[in-house]
C-alpha cells in the first residue's frame, strides 16, 4: 500500500462533492415529508364516479354493479 497525500485542491474537490450529495439527499428527504394533496379535478372525478355507481345485492349472483351514466 502506498502512502498518498491529498493536496488542498483535492480536498476542496472532495468537500464540494460531499456537500452537493448532502444537499441532494436533504432535498429528497424534505420532498417526502411534504404532504401532497390530489388535484380538485381528481377528487371531483372520483366523487362523480361514486355517485353514478350502483351496487345491489342479488339472489342469483352475489352483487350487481351498474354505472348509471
């Protein structure tokens, strides 16, 4: 194993790369903590579907599903 020494400029390069990786990881961690909500249009579409969906119990089969649109 050879003895190698780092110059000050080498150290600065490593430090800069390490700092950028830390920033990248912190940004990703902060993005995951933010509570994201669905768009209004998505919620409206789900509500419209649930209002149009009819599910009824049947004697011959378990359930009958109809979309009333």
